[in-house]
């Protein structure tokens, strides 16, 4: 596997925002429509000849590190022939969304090279850009005789170009646009137009010879997200978990046989306008390759490395295996959640609320610990999709939830939806105003179970202010300062009630 050897001698600094984005000579005398490379729009032949072009095929290795927020670090090494003295290099096939101010270039061997100038040429060759560059210069207009089909050429000067509609000055007239079946021929490709994104470098070399150069830069247009597929066992006591990383490349470059690394964590960045990378995600269970990503700590983040090279094509969405765990113990929980604003409304004299006495949904959760067995690996932020097999063994989707970055030994908790056969009602049965700031309120919560088996339901009430429980039919716990929690056993095809009176002081 290719490894970067970083020397101490730098060719450039990481911050290059003060440099102008000037273009250097075009790499080769390209012709357009059969016309030669000479022309007023081209640079001198000497300038063209001095440029050394390096392409993706010159890479000896490439590594891509992708962050959560659409940022990627690209590191590559190229073998570049240098001449003694002044060199102009055109490093082609860099990312179109490169951040030029982050570019670093250095000799891999520590050779005493001196960087003079470094520019990113992002004005790419197209019919529109070519015409724009020829404003004020001469082109050849070729048109065909509609009767005979014979072509006729006529020189014209481009006076203006308005949205692809050129204003052309001929020897005896001025016309706008092109005649039917007409086309334009250009003498040369201007030096400041490139057919692909190019990093242009001017440097001094003390001697001639091929030199390995390390190039690194940040680019936008790449992103990754974790997706997990959890399959519940028939008894819902365990699950199998498969983790995938979905990465998308819209950076404007292709990375062949790249070392791929992913950084999980919230890396601080200066806020700037940028396009978000939209990620396509996994939607069904798949078998996972045994060769999952290797994890290690990096500063206050976690780094995941694919143990084999992979090719990341432009405009491609790719999935690679992250983890695979089987027989993970899981707990299922039914939960009836209250709302704090109900207490505020009652203490302010509202006699009736639409919610009071109405049915309330019972949510269903599953949770498991990220430890033991095949677990214990830090889990990147992502979506967990849960499946369970029917009687025929077909895996069916039963819900999904999003998790945040989860460290080892932490608990993963997933809300999968609402239980169909469980519901509850919450009703205010009494209310007394003890003083301006003290209120006593009584409630009845009724749970109904249409299942053929009993169910345990957690009732969680967020109670505001400084509160104390005066009476209750079942003992409560206090998981947080503003929460009261009860567990009720609801018999099969039956119901259970909770009664409580609480004093609230604001």
C-alpha cells in the first residue's frame, strides 16, 4: 500500500489566499475545428514549451480523508520531470472544488526546490468561455451554401458576446449571431483556458531530473454518512447490526486506488457558503464483507480507515463496510410521554384543553449497549433502519431513527414509531390554587392494551417548577429534575390506571 513520506522542506505554505489566480500557458497547442495552434489568442511558443504537464497517470499514490461536513483532504504524490532552473508545472486532474488557499506542495525527498508562484486555473474550456476570450479578436466563420452544400470561410472580429449571441464584424458589415448551419473556427486555445481544473506552479530547481512531489489540499464536494441495518430476532431479545459508510464524490476529480479515511466528529471550521453534498443511503439489509473499516483515535475525533485501496469516481455514490455485529442484546420499551406545557396551561386557569382526556400515543423504543461481543467500536452519526422477519422469513422494515456520534460503552436508543395496540388517556381530575405561585393538581392516566400478551409501559411526565408528589397509586422515580416516571403492567386485552397528585411551585 502506498504511504506518504513527508519531508521537512516545504515548497509552499498552506495559506495562499494572497496570490492572484492567474493562468499560465496552455499545455499543448490544441486546435479547434482543424485550425492550427497559432493565433492572437495564444501565448508565445516559448512560454508553451516551458510548461511541464502532470496528469493523474503520474500519481504514485493518492489518499483521501473525508470529514462529516462535506470537506475532504486530498494527498497525492506525483513523479514530475524537472529541468534545471525555472520550471512551469501544470498539475492537471486536481479537484474542481479545490480550496486554493489550502494547497501545499513539497519535495518528497527534501530537494531544495523554491516555489515562486502557485495558481489555480478554474476558467475551464467550453464553447461559451472560448468565445468570451476571443472578444476583440478575429475568428473564422464557416457557412454552407444551402443549394450546393459547399462551405465558405469568412474572417470576422468578435465585438461582443452576449449570452452566447456573438456580435461579429465582417469586412463590409456587422451581424449578430451565426447564420443557419454556420459555425466558428478559432485559431488557438487561449493560454488561460484549461480543459480541466489545473494547478499551475512556477518553481526553481537546482538540477534536472525526475522529482517526487507531495501535493495536498482541501476540497469541498465530498461527504460521507453512516447507515446501519439492524435485524431483530424473532423473540426481539437480540439483533444483528451491520454498518455501512455511504460516501459521495462531487468534487470534480477521480481518485484511483486511493487510501480512504473517514473522520467522525464535529471539526470546527470558519463558516462559509458552500453547497451541501446530498448522500444516497442504504435502504435494505445486505450481507457485509468481513473486511470492515479499522478505527483509531485522532485528536478528539475518530478515524476510520479502509484496509484496502478503493477507486472513488466523480459523481459516484459508494458504500463500504463499517462494522458487523451479531446477537447484540436489545431491550424493547413502550413509553407514554407527557407534555410540560399542559401544566403551565392548567395553572393559568384553562378549564379545558383539546388534549385532556384524549387518546395519547404509546411510542415504541429499542435500545442496546455499544459494548461487548462485536460491539464497542465508536459509532459515527447516522440512520439506523430496523427490520424484522415475518413468518415466511422475509425481512420487513419496522422503523428507523437517527443516532448521534456514540462512544463505546454508551447506549443506543431508537424510536421506531407508535404501538398500534397500546394507547392511553391523560385527564386532569382536580386542580387547586394554593397561592399565586403554588398549585396542586390531580391526574388519572389510563393505559389500554389490545395485545394478547401483557405489556409494561413507562409513563414519563415532564413537570415544571419545584414540584413534589403528594399522592400516587404507583411509586415514581425521578430520572431528572423535571421528570416523574412510572412503570405500569398492563394485562393482555386489559387496562391499568395511574392516579397521582402533584404540588407545583413556580
